[in-house]
C-alpha cells in the first residue's frame, strides 16, 4: 500500500528535507488520496503518516495552510473543505500535544492567535458537519486560553 511505502521511506531517509520533502510529498499524497483513494480508509491516512513519522505539527499545518490558500486542483470550490477538514484535525492534535507537553499553546501566543484566525477562515469556507462543530469548540478553547 502507498501509506506503508511512504512511511518506510520516511523512516529510512530520516525526514531529510532534501530526501523527504514534506512540502512536496504531503500535497502529492493528498491529491492521490482524493483522486484514487476516497472512501478507501480513514480520511486522515495521509496526515497520519506524517504524524507517525514525527513531522512537527507546525510543518504539517504550514503545508496545509499553503494548500488552502493556493486553491489548486482538485482542492478548489467545494473540494477546498477537504483541506479545511485536515486543518481542523491537525489543529486539534497540535492543541492536545502542546497543552500536554510544554504547556505552551501552539508554541506561543502569536502562533495560537494565527491558528485561531485561520480556523475562523476555514469555518467560513465550509467544513463537514462533524469538523465544523469540532472547529468551533477548538476555537473557543484557544480563545479562552489566550485570555
């Protein structure tokens, strides 16, 4: 399976930016999953590969944010919500990780504010129903912690 091959390569290459460029691989795998693997497993399998390989949440977030703003096929129009849903998923995991670890939300107040603002934009552009509620709750938690 593609997921196992990518996971194996990431492990062998040690996440070297030149040998395993997350900024290139993540969008490529998201397009592959969208075009050929929809309904064929968990919708987060691409993100889960990078999480399992210990790619920092901030890196994954940054790539997803670029994908969201670039509005490239096939993630245009209504399909843009696929990336938005992924951003909510990563923001939730990153939130849990940051409060459990150092206690510094998203690595700092500026990052936390930027994540909250981006989640607001993602909500406005449309999300799946379950992710919308998750996003609203997450934004409230972020805003409460920033006060």
